[in-house]
C-alpha cells in the first residue's frame, strides 16, 4: 500500500487515510516502507534521549529494525 500523501488534504478528514504517517500508525505500512516511499519530508528534528527511548520501545514492540547514521544521526529503518 504505497504512500499517497499528495492526496491528503488537512481540511478534509476523508483524505486522512492517504497520509503516510496515518498508514504507519494504523499498521498498514511499516516505517521502512514509509521511509523508502514518502519523499515529502519536513526538516530534520532533534529529539531528547527520553523521546528516543519511548520511540525505540514502540518500534521494538512492532518489530521495526533501524540503524543510526553515525555522521548525520538520522534514524534509518532497515
């Protein structure tokens, strides 16, 4: 199920099903599929260690595997 973010319109709730992040949240695609497919990204953000640990627990529970780029600190799903 590919990302279709271009069909998303924040003022129309009927289009929320197309948003890549909603597809991940609803277990329709994995974080790896979202990262490989969705090229419409916002700017990078820094997160606290506490937030990273919270996300890591969620990703581990869902079976998502990732690495962290040592240079850029970007999280890359594998």
